[in-house]
C-alpha cells in the first residue's frame, strides 16, 4: 500500500465486467491530465485497498474512487467525482448531482445489478496493452 502513487486518483473497478472495462477505456481516453490509476477489485491490491475502506465487502458491485488517504467515493458519488475530474462536455452530467444520493444510487444499483446480463462478463480480468500498463496498479 505504501507504493501507491500519492498524487493520483485510484479507480477500483470490476475487472470481469464488460461495462466496467469499457468505462475504464473511456476514462483513460479522456484523462488528458493523467489523473487516474486503475485497480481491479479482484486483484490482491484491490482487495487490500478494500480492507482499508469502511465498505461492506459482500456487496462490492460498484466503482470506487480512492484518493490516497484523503477520501473515497462510492457508487454514483464516484461517477460524479470522475466526471468532475474529466471535465469537458461531460461536466454537464453533474447536474444530476443535485438529485438526492438515494435516487442516484438507486439508479446506479439498478445498472450494477444488471450489468452482466446487459453487457456480459469476462472470464478473466482486463489485461492492459503495453502502452496502458502504467495506468494500472498491481
């Protein structure tokens, strides 16, 4: 854990989920300021990071944004923080942040619950290309 980059935001994601893998690729493509690093929830580091957070480990079906010992965001809050960091035209999506968190998390949970059925599931975690390996932590 001490080897985590201190000035990067770490996104923990479901490495088996096609929607999640596509989302990671989407974020990488728009991460012009090199803000993010990625860790699969299924990896040893992902599990170690989860142990540091007060989140129920039985119900991890969510994206988590972790900022080294400063804060963490979960579910729709993580999405909003990622969108805020990416900026650009996607910044307009932050209008939904004004909705109560119970509503945005209910929508998030509905999508998360159906993600494998709608987008499919991989047999193994996303393996980054050589050009993207520096974006992923092990």
